[in-house]
DNA sequence: CTATATTCCTATCTGGATAGTAGGAATATA
DNA sequence: TATATTCCTACTATCCAGATAGGAATATAG
C-alpha cells in the first residue's frame, strides 16, 4: 500500500548522485551507470526534472546535466511532482463532487487531509537531507 | 501518485455505512447495494475486516455483519491495513539492506519517515470522524 | 430434512497502468 | 564530418488491482 513508483525512486537517486558530484554535473548515461537505472528510461526522467527547472541541461558533445539550485533548496515534493505529478489519493481530491457519490461524500475531507499531510512531509525534506541520509 | 486503492475506499465506505445503521448491522449484499460496490468483491473485503476483528460476522440465514467496537475506537489505519496490508512506500522499509543498493541506501531513512507520517495521520483519524465528514 | 440465505474460500479472467525498449531527430563540439 | 549528447514519439511487455464465478460451509425456518 502506498508504494512509491520506480520512477520517483530513480529520480531521487539520480538527483542525489548528481548533487554529490564534484562540479555537480554529469551525463544521463553516467548517472544511470552509477545508480543501476535503465539508461533509456532515465533519459525521460531527466527531461521531467529539467522541465521543472530543478536541473539544467546542455545538449551535444560534452553536454549533460547540472544542478540548477542548491540541493538544500530542492524539496522532495518538487522531485515527486516533476516525475509523477501531484499527490492525488482520490480523484475528487481537488474537485468536490467529482466522484459518483456527488456531494454526499464524507470521506473526502479525510483524503484531502492525507494529501496535505504527505505534501507537507515531502516539502520539508530537501535533497540535501535525503542524499546525506 | 499515491492513489488509494478501490479496495480501501470500498472498505471505508462499507464500514461507514455499517456504523451509521440502526443496530449497526447489515449483510454484505445490503452494504454493496447502498454504496454501489461490486457485491462479490465486497465479500472478500468484509472477510478481511472480520479477520482483523473490526466487525463480527454471523453465517447462515439472518446472518450478516455488525460492528465489533465503537466507531470512535476504530482507526483508519486499522481499516487500511486490514484490507491492503501495511503501508510500505519501498520494499526495504522494514529491512535495511533489502534493496539492491545494500547498506549504501541514504533515501531509506526518508521513506521510513514517510511511512511514519502516513501511519500517524491514519491512526489519529477514526471511523466516527470520517463517516461524519 | 429440505429450502433458503448468508459468509467464506479458491480459482480465474481482464484492462489499464507502469516499466522498459527502440529508433531516430535536434543540437553541440571538435 | 564524426561523434556525443539531450530530446521526442511510439511501441512492447509485464504485472497487479479489480472484478467475476462457482461452490463449500453454516445457520435458520418451516
């Protein structure tokens, strides 16, 4: 229950690896190698992280990725949302009455609270914290 | 991300429904009807809840289910664990070194913290709270 | 003792999401 | 021109949650 996707785990490992490199830069292939992540799969993940502005990319020869911010300024919530989208325990979490039950949906408040709880935890954990264990 | 299984949602709805009935009892078929849950699927869920001791069952004609405790004494954590098992963000959450990374797994502490955060939220929400919205 | 209504058990099917693969286009360097 | 990279799109495979089916066990009523 509530298992974390491989996608998110890969993203965090790759980011940690990148953050702890001298110069804080590396190619996707290097990160895949270092963290035992399927290389082609990681490419797509890296693009997500770039789109979100957590890292910066350089194409072509001698290209690769580098940290766009200090690891202490990057939260786990940003990483998770970048690769897997927003936390959504139930479909109606951001739209009351979206489920088949309509307005008569008592549990909704509870699920919204769960989302907020998870979001808060992820937002207060930084990449620096996690990569240092 | 972090979506809640239909199984757990069904369990909570069925429990809420049962809790708010006069006499706090009903058959599986009645609950399925009232909450628009596939009847045969609900049967298995009800068995899980019975095994956990949250409700009591009576077989045969005039049989059915009844609350085993006060709804204020039943937590969401109990219901979730009864039907979907323990919260487990990552496989290594209760066994350090269980993953391919071995002991060199910095993120583990973070995932364990997430589990504890979710567990705590679920444990402080009672069936009474949720069924009343 | 038979008919009926229920929980309980086991096995099976299925669709959709997740994980991973493939091929190449765009881009940068030398 | 050759090479190394990110980036884009499409495809395939695998797995599991969700659901279904059939019937065994059990209790009640007439």
